[in-house]
C-alpha cells in the first residue's frame, strides 16, 4: 500500500481470508449437524466436554505469543527469529499441558461426572500439544502480508479438520475414531507449520533480545487470556458439573455459534492489526481511527442482521441442524446470540496493535470478577437459562470496558471513534426484517407443523425465513440510503489499487 492511499481500502486485504473461510463454513457447520444426529446424547455430551477442555487450553496456552506476531512482524526487517521463538514456545507449553491432562484426568472426569472422559486422554493430549503449537501456521503468513497463502492454509486446514471429525463417526468408529483422527490432523498441521516458519526468510533461529521483546509484549496479553478464557467458558463448566452429559448436550447446542462470526471477525481483526502497525511505522497513526470505523461499519452490516435473524428463526434453525430432540435448546440459543451482535467492533485487535495489552489484562480481570458471581448465582437459581444469561451479561460488561479504552488507543474523542450512523442503519434494518420473519411464522405455523420428518423438509421453513429476511433487510437498507452492492465493491478497492 502506498503512503497516501486511503485507509478505506485496507479491508480488501482481508478478502482472501474471508473467502477461504466462506468456502469451509458449510463443512464446519456439518460437524455439529452430523455428530448431534449420529451420536447418542451421552456420547455427544462427552464429545462436547472433551473439546470444552481442549478449546480452553488452546486459547490459554499460547500466552499471547502468536498474537504478538501481529505487533512485531509488520515492524521487523528480520522476521524469522520471531516465528521460530513462537513455534518453539507453543510446543513447550503444549507439552506441559499434556502432562497436566495425564496427571489430573481422573479429577476432571469426576468434576464432569463422566468417567468416560479418561478413555480419550492420550488422543486429547496429542491433539492439544500439536494443535496449540500449529496456531502459528496461518498467523505467520498473514503477518507477512501473504494473505492468499494464509487463505489457502485456512481453507485446507478447516476442510481436513471437518473431515477428520465427521468421517470416523459416519464409518461407525464413534468418538474414539474421531479423537484419533483429530490427533492425526493436528500432527499434520504441526509439520506444515514448521515448514512455513523455517522458510520465512533469512535470519537466525534464535535471538535473545528479540525473544525478550516478544515475552515482554506477549505475557501481559497472555495473562489476560489466562483470565479471560476460563471466565468465557465458566458457564459451560458450571453447567457441566451440575447436569449429566446427555443434558449438557442440550446446553452445548444452545451455546452453538455459527462459524460466520469467526469467518468475518477474525480476518478483519487480523488485517486491522497489521494495518495499524503499518500506519504506526509510516508515522500516520492518526489514520487508525478511520480504519477502525470502516471495520466496525462493515461488520455491523453483517452481524446485526445475523443476530436478528437467528433470534427470530431460532426454532427452525435448531430443528433443521440438530433435530427435534434438541428443541429445549431454543431459548438458550436465543440468549447466546448476544455474542454475535457484540462482535461488530474489533476492539481487542486495536488494543493489541497499539500495545495496550496491560489494559487488556486489567479489563479481563474485571470481567472475570463479574462473571464468577453471575454464573454461580445464575446456575444455582435459574439452571441452564441462568448459565447462558450470566455469560451474556458478562460479555456486555467486558465489551463496555474495552470500548472505554478505544478513544485513548486511537487518539480521538469517543464520539469520533464509533460510526454511529452506519450502526443505526444496520440495526434498524435488521429489526424490521426480523419482525417480518416472526409475522410470517405466525401465519404459516400450521403449514410448517404438518411437514414430514427429514432434514430437507425441516430445513424448508428455515430457508423460507432466510429468503424473506434477506429481502426485507436489503430493502430496509436501501430505504436508509445504504447501497449493499457498493459496500461489497469497496472490499475490492485494495486489490484494484495493487
């Protein structure tokens, strides 16, 4: 990007990453769809408990090292030691976590009231070690500006992961086959990650001064994750401790998040961080606010309507994807949709890019202090609804704390950091379209109730509601002066400029 090029084109660099994840979204959705329909409730609940622990470790163990690459690589002339340090560090933390899994597997199984968890400890340990270490794969490519190669890595990796989780179950090997296949998938990723890092250009494999810089930047953020991730999953741990695995399976479906959020939010946040690093290096830090407003506006145009549609069409979505036996998850799912609407602002990316990791730690510590009593009281007095409700309230609080720091990170007053008019247009159009879906359901409910069983028939109301919502949303946007096609075209500006 040339010095003087408008910052409004920077999101075009995220386009390959978004397109790659769009290509694997259907495969990702197929995982819970197939597993929930193919497994007994108890086995599915065990699967969700295993990956609840694995996911928690995968977010905590990196201790901020992979994310530190977004700060150092765009500013570095010699990149190789930063990448090698990160991969080696993650390997070490993964091994320590695997040893802990073996040491405490019986206690974890007892806490979850599920002795079956111990049967999968070896496969789980292998998966945790190698998957955590391989987190550098796509990040190392993105931070070097190789977004197309990163997109290919995401595409292939997500596709192989989906197949590794679904195919063994379809072939009759059950949860054991799934765990073996995912461990093999993690091993493949790990080997590819080393290959990419070792070919990242000239430079030493180890540099003590650079490692010290990485740790000084990463560890405060890592400490924040050490607080933030357990509190994010706290409601699932408390509910899992309170109910048998087959009931936890219902709760896990209620916590289901469509991959569209990660598909758009993560690459947008990643490219925003790289862009802010470039602006800092060029002495144009004041342009960062424009980049943040653009990212927020574009994400709002997707996430506000997505959240509104999911709330309106929750019964049809749960029935189509998981089957009628998970109908009790509908009210839980509607509350969980709060996370989609809150994803419109990539605030954590801005704070990391502007070296505000110490504030992130304090913010997540405050959020954890709010979460613990909320979850305890919520589950104790309101059961599973209290669990997901306490999570939603804690998420709102956490986002508010992060937003309070954005003006300082961007160097502008609060009113100039937030794109108020685009947010109002997107939310208003989404609300109108959702109201239309609810009205149509009320009218067509007798016809929907008479549909025969089977996925295709049960998906018909969902597809009908989706089409009606899309038409209503786009029409409402046009009435407010927003041209959706022009917004999509703006994502291609950077590519044309190149």
